[in-house]
C-alpha cells in the first residue's frame, strides 16, 4: 500500500491486514511507556482544511507512539491564507520530506488528486467532503470485530444523516467487503440519492431498519442541515430516529451501539444509550482508542514500503 | 546423510526428535544451575518457533524444580532494523508476556541464532516493556555468522554453516514433527 484514500478501493486483504495490525499495535497503548521505535526518522504532516480535533490528535498520537515526527499545518495561519494553491502546498510538503501527508478537505476526491501529484509522499485521506473517511471506517470495523468477534454475516444498521456522511460511505464499502450486511436508516431527506447503487438495504422507518441489527452505528446529526429545510425540527428527528433504550429494543438483544462523535446527546442518541445504562452495550470511548490503533497500523503499512520499490 | 523423506538431495537432517529433547533437557538443567533455581525466571519465546520451545523448557523446569515458570511470547516486528526496506511491511503478531518483567530474569528462547539481529531486536522490545534484572539467551541451534556482539548463554547444538545454507527447525506444535534439517538455498542448489 502506498496511500489510503478510500475503503472502496482498498482490497479485503489490505483491510484485514490493517485491522490485524491495529489489533496487535493496540497492546502498545496499554503500556506505561507508549512508544515503539519503528517509525523513527519518518515524518507525518497533517494538513486539515476543515476543523477536526479528535482525528488530527489521534493521527498525531499514533505517529508519536510509533516514534515518527508529527507536524500539524494550521491551514488558517499558513501560506494557504496567502493564496497558495493546494497543488503548491502539497509539493512544498513533499519537498519538506514528509513521508506521509494526512489530509482533510471539504472537496471530495482531493486526496486522489494529491496521490497522483506526489511521487515520494504517501497520502492518507482523513475525510474528503461527503466521500470517505477510511480510518473512521476501519476503527468502526475494528471495534465491531473486537466486540462481536467477527465481521462476516454481521447485520449493521447505520442510522441518521447518511447523505452528508463520509463516515457512512467508508463503513458501507469496508463492511460489505468484509462480509457484513449493511442497512441505512434515516429520513428520506437524509438518505443518499445514489442509495440504490450502494450494496445496502435502505429504510426510512427506524423500527424496521433496526430489526435484528447486531450493530447500530449512530451518525451525528449535522444540525446545520436543518437550516436547509431537510428536517422539520430536532425534536421530531429525535422522536422518529433517535436511538434511545426504547428504540434500541427493535435491534438484536445484545446490539452494539457506536457513534463517531462528537455526539449531540438527546438528539440522535440519548444520554442513557451513550453512557451504556440499562445494560446497553455502547463502545464509543473504545472507538476513540481503536482510532489510534488503526492510525498506527496505517502509518506502519504506508511508511514501511520502500519508496524505490513502487512507482 | 541424505534425507529420504524429502525429494531434494540437498537436505540433510541434523537433529531428530530425541536430539531436540536431549538438547532442551540439558538447557533446562543449565538454566537452573546458572540461576541457582528457577524462582525468578520468565521464559520468553521469540515468535514463531521460539514460543513452543519456551513452553517445553517451562515444562522441563517444572520437572526439575517443581516451580511453574511463566512463559511469554514476543514478536519483534516493531523492533527490526530493516523496516522500510522491503516491498511491503512485515506482518505483526501480538506479543503476550503475562507477567511484569521488571526485576525478573528473562530467558529469551529462539530456535536458530544467526546474525544476532533478531536477538538485538528482542532485547530492545523487552526493555520497552520493563526493566528486567537480567536477560539470558537460549537457542536450539547456533549457526554462526554473527553480525553483532551477541552470544547465547545456552546452546542446544553448535552447527557451523555456510551463509547460503538454510536451517529449518520443524516443531511438533507448528509443523507436526520434531526435526532440524539443513538445506542449500534454492539459487545454489544442484
């Protein structure tokens, strides 16, 4: 692997390799001294054109725990603010000898552009528009596999604002490649227009969509969507599609609840579910920890390829 | 002595299952003798084939000293000195050392000692996990060609080799049989 751009274009073999490697590397996070020397002398630069705290911090810690140098470009204060083009920014970071650029951009497909442009630097997509967020997909899958013991045959319901969600897309492609079955559940206005071309079942009714689900992956309701008239009110959304101890009864008895964060408690997920009350199995903090592990695995996989050995 | 079970003429058996058993038994006695018992010892097998050898040594130590000696397994993938030189990164396996190694006498166990680079990586890995009182090294075979100033404390068999020979240790737990063969690398065979 030279880049991690999408899970759609990552093979099942590579996905399994990344998950297995992440599972192994997770042990380092339990040590009193969380550091291995493997990526000594390598540099990762994060280039985020959109806000992010957890993803960027997670990548930075992943690099540091593996002994790589981690540098963050604050785009708002950088030469981008002086009008530098994306192309020139990327070429500059390559010339600064970055081994890997982790990028987030509001325009879908930007990481592919970067990967085609740069010959000596690996690109990791940390979220591009509504397109994909592959490491989030991987950490969701790692958490499911860890807790459910498998991905194959797992019934996974993705609930909420799917149309605008790159997390949903990475989940869909990654999970179906690994043999899980995916359903999308949400109001019609928030379901993707191309849903019929995705390998999923689609429900606009929560009870039907959750029926027998082993995993319920709850997406953040991006409240800015409301202003565009896609939702009548938060209260109605919460009543019809919010995940609460009551609505969770439609799912399988030991259903696992995930949420990529940040959560709107009381909107798409109730506080009782988020906190795992009443024996509900929510693994939202575990997802965050697993996020570091999959990013360590990603950096290990990409930086471990000698740059002469592949074009 | 040609090996009849293999179709290649370049394979020679150098240890059979009795030889392996006797070598491990002697190593177990030497470990006890050097450490005046087995109280503070943790056996750590380097994956893959060091792990079953460490298990066997633990059983032998129990027979000799009547003390259960903890056994761990160690993957050295993250500590190799050749990361980034191959086409694809090396697969990692989970390490599992069930006890705190700080203050313990660690006996590292590997099947073949060659350049010493694996042992160097294993020592680095252990030191990241704690501060053992000391680290000793037990190997079933020492084939020479050291590239680092590292030596084994316990050696099952010294086996002078040329660099283009390949030592294959086969163990019941992994390969279904106990034996050690030496073979010429494919490019040099004939």
